[in-house]
């Protein structure tokens, strides 16, 4: 059985990492049996990041490459009906979530003084007390460096908030009154969209970014629709 390596769930979310949640959502959407690795250690991950999978000894890292591998290996029941134009739309929207909104959310969680203590407890609270503050400080420092390298971290707090809010508004406008992002039926884009939007609306912050996400009525309804469809009952083979 396919084994999924990811972070532990927090905040009532399947995973607080949008990329881990994206992959687990995709596995449930295509009804692929999987098991979750116990005590997974991100330091042992192929790219030192979660998620990754082990499929009968074949190890694949990065959520995007994993989904591509799963499509090639097990078929593509979600996207096979999309036209090239629709595929291009879906890719552009996925990039908005993964390459731009993600960094605004990272800043909101890891750098914001009022949110950092909540993030620290959730992500590092399980560690031994002696090493907890050291590791949390080191990871936060690395995250700040990554934000600067991306470019998002070079903006002011207000500018970052406005950029993130604009992404959320664009996602809401694209979704409109559709049941799913590409229409009446779910596609692989919905695995990404749900993971990011649920993390944006459900994180226990009262920041401008999360407040704006919760104000988007169609986004909130969409997240609940996805939760009910894919996480209201155990997935096939999940443990």
C-alpha cells in the first residue's frame, strides 16, 4: 500500500501544511488506498520537505510531482475531460495558490508577532521542552530567510496582507457560483484549492488575511462542501 509521509494534523485541519493537505485530498478524491507513516521525520525526507510517498519502494517527493506520478501510474479520473484551455486555467490558478498566496500565508503564520506564538505551539509543542525553543527559533529564522529570497518578505506587513487578500479575492471570483473550481465536477485543482483555502479560513488567527478569507461566502461554503465530500468519512485503506 502507498505510504504518505506528512506532518501531524493541527487546528482541526487534515494538515496545516497546504501541500500535505493537497496530496491527502487528492488521494481521497481518486480513492487510492494509502496509509500514513507514523512518526514521520522531515529530516529524512528526500528533499527535506513533506509530503513524500513510498509506493512499493518507489519514493517520490514534492506534491506536484507526486500527483503527476499518480496520474501516470493509476490513471487520471479527475482531469481527463479538461480541454487544453481549461488545463491552462487550472495551472494558472494552482500557481496563484502555491507560488504566491502560500508566501503571504507563511508570513502571516511565522512572522506576524501575534500569530507566531500560536504557530510555535502547534508546530513545535510536541518536542521535548529542552530543545523546543532552539528548534523553533532556527526554523523561524530559516523561514524569514526564505521569505526574503522569494521576495514576499521584502514588502511591508500591510503590502503582504494586501497581496494575500487580492489572491483570495481572485480565487473567490474564479470560483463564483460553481460547485467546484472548474465547474460542476471536481478536478485535481480542487485538491490544491481546498487545501489552501481551508488553511486560510480555519487557521486560529484573527489577522487581516484570515478575516478576509472568512468573509468570502462562496469560499467558506466551498471548503465545507469539500470537507463533507472527502473528509467526513475515512478514506479507502487509510490508517
